[in-house]
C-alpha cells in the first residue's frame, strides 16, 4: 500500500497564533508531527503551509514543505491544492495529519490509510476510540461518531450520541455497558480524486451548525469508513495549556 501524508500548517491559528513553530522538546511542533508521520511507512511526508517561516523550519529539519495559498478555509482545501499540484493518480491515498498532533501514533496513520484501501466503497476514512468517561460524552469539544453495521459513519456530532434514553433519563453519570459511544479522532485519509471533488462541494447546513467539515461529505452522500482504535488518543495542542501538558509528557 502506497500513501502520502500531508500536514496542513498555517501560521495564523485563531486560538494559538504561531503554534506550528512553538518549541516541543527542542523542535518546532510541526516538525515533531512530521517526524512521527515518517514512521508510519508513508511514501512521502509533506508540510503544506502558507508561511515562509514554517517552510524554513521544515527544511532545516529535513522535511519537504509546499507553499500554498493563504485564503484556504480549511486544512482539507490546503491539502487539495497540494494533491492537485503533485498530480496524484485518482486512487492515490492521501492522509491528512493535523499539524498540532506532536504525539500522534504512526501506527494509527497507517491504519487509517489501510482502512481506505480496504473499503472500496468508502470515499474517506478516519478513526475513533471508545468512550468510557461520561464527561467526554457530554463535552462539545470531543466529537462523537455513530456507525452502521459495516463500520461506516452515520453521523458526527458535538452532542452526546448515541443517547441512551433510559440510562440517561436522570442525567449522564455513567456509560451503560454495550453503548457504542465513540470519540472521533481528527485524522482523515482520502483518495486524491475524491479530495479534488470534496474541495468543490458546497458547505452543508449541518456542517455549519456543528462546525464539523466531515459532515459535508455525509450530507452529499459520500461514505466515510471508521477505524476503531484501542489506543487512547494522543493529546493535541489547541492552547498554551495543551502545550504545557505535551511538554510534560515528553519529559
């Protein structure tokens, strides 16, 4: 199986400007992500950015960066530009690894790529992890996903889904045994042909309401295969507090 990893990294993060370049155990964070991605077995790892400082940091540490437009609304649009410029074949698999995941598991990257290769009926693939903590189920920052019998996504939401009517009648205090509650992990694989198509799809009302880009694919009738991983998700970096936590873990 051949696949590419593309890491979208913009400088102007709304919650943490410049976070792609913050120091994480001696290296810029986006370089840490690229280092992990290389261990996944990807044929190539590219950093897609709109900022020269990020490109220079990548080159300094032996990674290839691709300069992209500054007006992209999402990381997927940035990746789509790179895929078009590299002229990937329609079936070539591209994995979107977020630039703020310095502890991402290389095995997970490969699993998501393999899932898409295996599910011929899927246009995208992603990953999820079983929820055992009720606080996670009700947290709107933890995106949930429900699946069909074949492991395809039915819906993604910030709300607690599935909602166990009887068990949760007096509040969500525990996860009842057998409830298929999964937290979505923000990693995606696409076939290059679909990636070009996805970037041209109109945003869906559900996508706008939930602020979840993957709902655009479902709203337009495209299928997303979901890999269930037993490994706990690694913490990403959205805020300076998250950065301090990751630095402590690396120590």
